[in-house]
C-alpha cells in the first residue's frame, strides 16, 4: 500500500513505527482512563452536586453535536466536489500512476473528503471525550482529596493526560495514515484533514469560550458584586453553569485548539516537505518530522507517567511533580532527536529548527509568566494600582497587555529569523520548512501540555464540588492547592497555544505561496505571473488593501465574541436575579434551578458560533474572489499580524488582572472585601472574556482563514486568469459579502430581531 | 528665481497666486487675533482665575521650547550632513545646471536643513501661538457670555480660526516656497520640511497628551472619586492644571498634529507629482494640488467668517452656526475644483481623487459619530451596561472600540480601492498619487477643522473660569452649551486627524517605494534588485519579519504612553491629597497651591517625551540597517496597519465611554452620583488616556517613522549593496538597538532609577 519512491528500508520501517506509536499513545490513554474510572465517586451529596455538572456537560456536548454535524456534512460535500473544479496536481498523477483522470479525481476528492471528516471527528473526539473524562474525574479527585494529596493529584493529572494522549495519538495517526496512503499526493488530502480539525476547533473554542465566560461573568456579577455571596455559593443559580463552563472552555475548547495546532503544523510541514522532496529526492524531509512527533509521543508517555505526589512530602507541591514530568519528557526527546539527526539525517539543520521550537516554547512561557504571574513586577504593579481604583488598575493592565504583545511578537520574529539563519543562502521554501519544523518542535510535548491544561478544570471542578458538598477542611485545603496549580498550568498552556498558533499560521502562509505557485505552473501561467516569482507585494495597492482588510478581521471577531459574552452574561444575571426573588432561595430552603442557567449558556454558545464561523470561512473567499490571490496573500499576512498582536494583548492583560485579583484576595491591600478588592474584581471581570473567549478564539480563526485560502486559491486561479475579471468570481464574492454582512448583523444583535434600547 | 521647465504663463501665475493666498491666510489670522484681543477680560475675579491658567500655559510652553530647541539643532546638523553620504539626485542637477558637485551638495544640504527648521518652527508656531491665542480667548469668552450667546460664540470660534488659518497659511507657504525655489529638485528638500513638522508634532502630541490626561485623570480620581467634589472645584489643587491641560492637548497638540498631516500630504503629493512630471512633462501634477490647497484656504476664510450666532435665535445652537460655515466652505471649494479641472486640467481624475478625499472625511466623521455620539445605539448600549457595573460597561466599550476600528480601516481600504479604479490600468505611481490627492482633498478644509477643534478648549476653559469665578446662571448656561458643542467638534476633528494620518502615511509609503528606487537606479543597481521592480514582498521571510516588528511599534508606544499618564496621574493624586490635608483647604479659607500640580504635569510631559521620540526616530533606522530596505518597507506596512487599528480602537472606545458618562450625567439611570454614574466614571477614566494620549500620539508617530525611513533609505542603500553585509550598518543597527532599549527602560521606569514596589 505504501508508495514511497526511493525510500530506504529504514524509512519504510520508520513510517510504520510512527503509526504504531500513534496507536500506542491511544492505548495508553485508554489504560489511564480505566485507572481513573476505577476510583470511587465519594458521598451521595458529592455525587448529587456532580450530577448537575455531568448533566449540564452532557447537554452542552449533545447540543454541540447537533449544531456541528450538519455543518460537517455540508463541508464534506463541498470538499469532495472541489476536485471537479481544480484538477488533481501533477504529484497526484505521480503517486497514482495508470489511473484515468476521472478515477484520479474520484480518489483525490474522496481522500480529501474523508480526510476532512477524519480531521473534524478527531478534533471533536479530543474535545468531547476529553471533556467527558474531565467530568468523570473531578468528583473522583474530590473524593480522593479526603484521603491524600498524592492520590488526588495522580487522578487529576492522569485524567488530564487522557486528553493529552488523545491529542497526540490522533494527530499523529491522521497525518501518518494520509502520508502512507497518498505519498507525494498527500498535500491535497492533508489540507482536508487540517481544515476539518481547525474548523471544529474554531467551533469548540468559540462556543466554549462564550459558554464559560457568560456563566463566569454572569455568576460573578450577580453573586459577588450584587448579593455579596462567595464564589461557588449553592444559592447562586449560575454556579453549576460556571463549573460546567470550566470544562467547556478550558478542556474541550483548549484541547481542540491545541489538537488543531498539532495537526496543522504536521500538515504544513508535510506539504513543504513534499515540495523539498520533489526537488531533492530525499525522503527525510517528510520522515524526520514524523519521527520527531513519534518520539514526542513516547517521551510524553514516560514523562506523564512519572507525575505523582510524594506521599512523604507534606508540602503538597503539585507544580513540582508536573514540572518533573515535563522536563523528563523534554530531556528524553531532545536526546533522541540528536541521535536521530546524527545517524539518520547527517544534517543538523532540521534538528536545530526543532530545538529552536522547544526554546521558543520556553521563552514564550517565561514572558507569559513575567507579565501574568504574581511573583513578578507587572502584576504587583497592577495590584498596587487598585489603591486608586479600578480605572488605574485597568489602565495598568492595558499598558502591560500591549507590552506583552510586543515581546511575544518580537520573539516570533526572532524565531523566523533563526530559520533564515539556519537555512542561510537557500531558497525561501527551506526557510518556510524551517519555520514549520519549529512548530513541530514547539508542540513536541503536546501530551504533557494538554495534560497540564486539562488538569486545570478538573482541579477547579473538584474544588467546586468540595465547596458545594461541604467537605472537611483538610480535603478542601488539598483541593485548593490543586486548583491554584491548575490556574498556573492553564496559563502556561495558553502561552504555548497562542505562540504555536502563529507559528503554524506562518507555516501555512508559506504553504500558501508554494501551493498557489504549483497550481499556477500547472495551469500554464506565465512565469511573471507566478506567485513564487513575484512574491506577495504589499507595494501593489490591491495587496495593500488586502493587508488592511486582513488586519480588521481579528478586531471584528473580538468585537463580536466580547459582545456575545456580555449579552449572554446579562441573560444569566437576569435569570439569577429572578431566582433570588423566589422565596426560600436566599434562606437555602429551596434549591435553585441550576439547569436553566446551563440552558441559557448552551443555547447562546451554539447560536453565536455559526455567524462567527461563517465570517472566518467566507472572508478569504471574498477577498480572493474579488481582489485575486496575491491580495489574498496580503490579507493572510494582515490576519496573522493583527491576530497575533491582539490575541496576546488580550490573553496577557486578562491573565495579569486575574492574578492581581488573586494577590489581593490572598491578603494584599486589605484582602477580600476591601476597596482594592472591588477594584481588582472589576479588572478581572473585564479580563475574563478577553483572555478566555476573544483571545483564544483568534488561534483557530487565524488557521481556518489560512486553510480556506489554501483550499480556495486553486479555484480562484482557475477562474481568474491574471488581468481578467471573471463574472463567476464577482458573483461568488458578492454572495460571500452578503452572507458576511448578514452574519455580522446576526451576531451583533444576537439574532435577526432588533434589540430595543431604553433612553 | 522660479525654474519650471515648460510652465505655461498660467502656471507661473498660479504658483505665485498660491503663495499670495498663503500670506493672505496668515494676514486673516492676524486680523482675527486683533478682533479677539480687543474684547474685554471681565471682572478681577475672572482675571485672577485666568492668571493661573495663563501662567501655567506659559510655563509649559517655555519648558517645551527648552526641551525641543536643542533637538531641532541636532537634527538640523544631521540633515545637513546627510548630503555628504548620499549625493544629490539627478533631478537636482537638472534644476541647478552648471553648479559643481560640491556646491550642489551645499545647496541641497542647506536647503534640506533650512526646510527642516522651517517645518519644525512652523509646527511649533502653530502649536505655541495657537495655544496662547486660546488662553487669551477663554477669559474673553467667559466675559462675553455675561452679555450674549452670539458674542461669546463669535469670540471663541474666531480665536480658534486664528490657529486654523495659521495651520493653513504656514503649511501652504512652506510647500509652495520650497517648490518655487527648488523646482524638480524639491523632493529632497520637502522631506526635510515634512520631517521637521512631523517631529515637532510628535513632541507636542505626546507631551500634550501626557500633560492633559495626567492632570485630568489625577484631578478626577482624587476630586470626584475620593473627596466627592464636583468638576472644576476650586479646592482641588489640580483644577488649574486640568484647565491648562485642555489647551496643551486639544489646542497645541491637535493643531500641530493636523498641521503636520496637512504638510505631509502636500509633501508626498509633490514628491509623487515630480515623478509623474518627469515621466509626462506635465506640470499640472504639481500645480493642481497647490491650487487645490489655495482654494481650500480661500474657502475656509469665507466659511469661517460666516460663523456667528444669530442674536434673534434663542436656541443657542452653536453647532448649527459652525456647520453652516463648514458646508459653505465645502460648497465653494468643490465648485472651484470643478471649474479648475474643466478649464485647466481637462482631466477629471485628480478632481475625482480630491472629491473622494472630501467624501472620506465625511464618511469617517459619520462612523465616528455613530460609535461615539450619545444619539446613536452604541453609546446608549454602553450606558445601559452601567446598570451591571463598570466591568460590563468597559467590555461593551472595548467591543465597540474594536468594531469602529474595523469600519474605519475598511473605509480607508475602499478609498485606496477608489484610487486604483480612478487610475485603472496605469502604473502604481499614479494610484499612489491618487491616494495622496485624496489626502489633499480630505484636508481641504483644514482651516475650518482646526478652528472647530481649537474652539473646544477655549469653550471648556471659559466654562471653567465661569465655574471658579462663580458667574451668574445665565452666563453659565451659555458657556455650558458652548462647552458641549466643543466636545462634539473636538470629536469630529479627531476622526479627521486619524483618517488623514493614515492616508498621509500610505502616500508616504508610496513615496518610499518610488524614492528608494530612484536612488537605486542612480547607484546603478541591477534591475532585479530595484524596489520598484521587485516590490515589497512579505513572502520574503526578512520582509515578513519587518512586518511583524513594525506591527509591535504602535503597541509599544501605546503601552509606554498609557504608563506615563498613570504614573504622572498618581503623582498628581499624591499632591492633591497632600494639599487636602493642609488645614483650611477643604473649608475654602486657604487657597491651594495650583502651580505645584502644573509643575508636576509639565515636568512629566517633557521627561516622557524624549525616549518616545527616540524610539520613533531610531526604530526604522535599526530595521533598515540590519534587515535592509525591503524589510524596512514591510516594517512601514506593519506600523501603518497596526497603528491605524489601534489608534481608531482607542479613540473610539474612549470617546464612547466619555459620552456614555455624559448621558448618565444628564440624568439617565439615576444621573450624577448613582451607581450607574460611578460605573460610567470608571469607563471614562480608562478611556481618557486612550483617546487623548495614546491614540493621537500614534498619528504623528506613524509619519515620523515613514519620513525617517524615506530619509534613511538612501544612506542604507549606499552602504548596503544587495547580498552584502556591511559592518557600518551593523554598528549603526547595534547603536540604535542599545539606545532604543535604553529609551524603553527609561520610559517604563520614568527615569533610570528602579521603582520600588511593596508586596
């Protein structure tokens, strides 16, 4: 079945080994799941609280499926039909020798459609399965906390690792399978795979982000600010929705997001690798990145299994244990990469790119910590400004948010520069390949990263269950400590997620140029009209226009998502207020109707998601159809630049406000209930939708736009020869325009009816 | 003296007529000044309050001169010497036939240095003279308010018009003079003129922005929030600094800003016009824009003179009168442009570009109004969110702020598209010329615009003087109404300022490409290495790196300016608190020491200004020296894109919060003192430094960077041939890097000593 012209026996063995590793990673996930499920679920009161969370989570996941499945169906058909517009590439003919053009079309179309479904389903699986696992784990962690810290930590972390290994295993499986079957013809199919994963990640990120912050902000506003209730108070009708939201956002959303980055980096590396392979006839351009990924999975398995609390250590330091696992994985992988490069490649350049990626992850992490961790100057400075009220605290946060965007973006620029240096004197495609390998390096330890991230909502929910079922003080202390660690690990993963998103987007941007040129060459374009020759010139007015419009998209997206959160939060506030007025709720004699708040969040999240997805999918088609492919390249650059700056700004400012509030809650400037605390709560509430909804939504959005561009570009080229205006393209553009305007209107108003405002 | 090869008699007459019109504009300004100065200054009590403002304003202006004059001197020398690195252009030799190379260098170097001084001094004059005029006017307006609305309006508007006509007259004078003397050799000299004006505008914008908001935020925080005093209460030690600040920011800063846009559009139009002239030998590419400007000055004179209150109309509608003047000017200019195009050009394309510019100004204005005016849905929506506290109000503002950035940027994109369509099928330089002409059109009515803007602080200060000297109710009502109108006119001007800044920057970006290529051709570069042939390709990794770094600069700048404001505001808070503790201040038996607060603001503003200016001036040199001119082009595009988005976002959100607060103060949701009002005050305080410091500072910053790039590019090309690394450039880059890092450190800490934070 494998068709690899010129592959050495080692290379054939290597590719099959990688496939086995992928399955092994999945098996490890199932093994851990069984371990976690075998643990006990605690008292009846605990299970009672937990039932609320479980039901809420299930309702969300079910409803999500209902929204998403039809969309998957539509896109599958479109992707299948797209081969009838753009004939299969010359490489496809090389791979499937002897097939007629018609059967080739069928094969490629079918491959692309199935790959899309695979990408989508894998992404969905990671999110849905991971979230169900988290929900199963949280009550077990709460129960174990009554016994020991070490046990509670182990359950929480292993449950998180299930999601982590799913991400790793499925990501590797998909890419490798496609390569084994399609060989040099795989780029076409890989795009389908990438698009499926990215699109689903966008759905889950946006939906999850809106859900979690609508519940959180709503519950906070009405609970803390209005009625003076503590967090996780059982009389607050939104308290269960808030707990469910943590899973929806930080587990389902984040896991799908990282899965997608993991997948997209492999997709863009393989696409660029195939280009280099056709030029140099060395298969290592493709085999090495797959092996790197395989090694990453193995070292994640070892590293994550090492994470357990020390029964004799009473310090309850979960972060130390998690970090030990992480650094073990890192050490194993780098050593293995070195050995592989020495014996297999005889070329250190790819190795260097991978190491740059690992360094990049560490540096981004340090910068994130510096700006958002309470131990450093910026958060202290923000907290200090609470003394003159929330306005100065917010201004300081904005100032530091802008600053972190500067440093993170400069680090990305330096990373690309490193690639230029590593491949100095080589054509651009090498440099782009280097950037893609940096992305591979950055996400080597995805298993550990996702485990750390999914650990967050599990610990958080366990703590909530502990609070609501009134567990004893010792158990609560353990859960509190786990919860705090979870906040830190979540923040760390967020930095990696944004950084890898941009690196992945740059790699895709690179694939865009080579891919478009390939089609242009195939269609017999004049050399002076080929993108690889001309480049994407922002000095051409149309391309500059594309750049400007691209820059607006992240702003538009952020505006709409923030708006969606505040609107849904306002509904939650109304609902909780309504329930507070029911006699007996405040006196604890009547139990609030938690499910209504859960429903409000679920419905809002799903309703808001569709127009946003439409904007992401259709905007590149609009630009490509009306302004041409070079302008579409400018558009992509604009999206990447403004998306990166804005995403980091929002994540940074939000994280810093959050931790400034925590410092004050830990007793600084008068502690809880003080004026300073009130100021800090305002900052935190402003930051919440920025850091957990709008910011993270930009990661998959950037990549959806890039992938749609890659998929649409050949069609655009086919119908719009240089210098020719095409009626078809104009009509396509007009249709996209109308739908986008409709989507914006729908999103802004939360439906098509006009809201009425009092004056 | 004039050397215009092929100029028709009409064209020679036209150019002299434009020069006469420039002087006529200045004479009109002097005439209005005399009218204003002849008015009475009111009671002793009023003059007593006024003396505080006057002294504060003078102290600021004097100290500003002390900081700026040495910098002007340094840059003058650098600009003069630069001709010894880059030899004068071929065009210079055409203009000054028969001169030896050495004398030619002397002529061009001298011309560039003198032009720089002229640009700087003109900008300084507009700011300093305009602000002194505003200070002279405010007490006279207050005094006239005791008699009639019509008289008060007339004095305030005419005083504003003095600044407006100075802007018009000096901008036109400089450009025309340079063209008359240097003819086709003028681009070299024009750059010096543009740079002088822009650099000074940056100084005055940044200094003024920091001053005004440090005083405003400081006074608000301690006065309103802490002690519950009303605005402009005489016991608040920062109250005079606040009044001075309005002049410093809205008059000196804004006037210099618009002067600089006015100047830079003419500079870039003439540079591109000379390129087209050398290609087509038609002088109209240069004469027409100058005539358009001349017509604009004349119609501004007529329009502004028409603005006066109607003594029989008791509605006190100042905006109606001001708008009448504006539309009269607009009608006169468009008619005259049409006639000119018909009889002189026989070509409607330039006319169309100008009309697009006028339309652009109107559309931007409408968008600004839609998002920041209380009569429309967004501000109402923001105000409504005050009911759930300051956090939701701020979130709504952020959401609308992001959205306005989207629409404004799209409008700019459409404008460039219009240029592409108008010059369809022509080379890029025509399109760029069209964009520049759009800038000319947009700023046609600068006289009216600046008048409207300077009217704001005059009315605001008059109202403050009225409050502090306890004028009677009828007079206060008149002043209140003028003040409210001033807020609207200020907001309108702000929209025009940002929009014109971006259009001017795009035109400069265009000049960059043509200018760099000219030097490359002259230096015998291979065709494949010429920028006009290759374009600026973001698909080249180095250029993409430039784009990324360019995108960070506006974020860095905003971070530092916001930080500077909060730091200075905190000092003001400390000072006012200290004075509150002095016995007798609260009881009104002891007068506060207003001058100390004025001093704090003055010193802060000047200290913060230098590092920011260094960053703007050196960052393009750093990029150009280390990454080359094409990457510098990418850098410029990054600066323009992220600068535009961020500037509009900050201005929009800030303006919307401001007016949401005003709506509540006018009685909505409980009015002054209600919970909703507290929430809105927080939003307004957050928005203040965004809309009045950080946002506006980006306008001149974008252009300083563009002009420095234009000036530095030839040097970079001379020392760094393609494919060659140059030690000199590396050292230059390293020096810039060190200074920039130093400047950032200095700016972040407010000095080189480390701040100590409590924990």
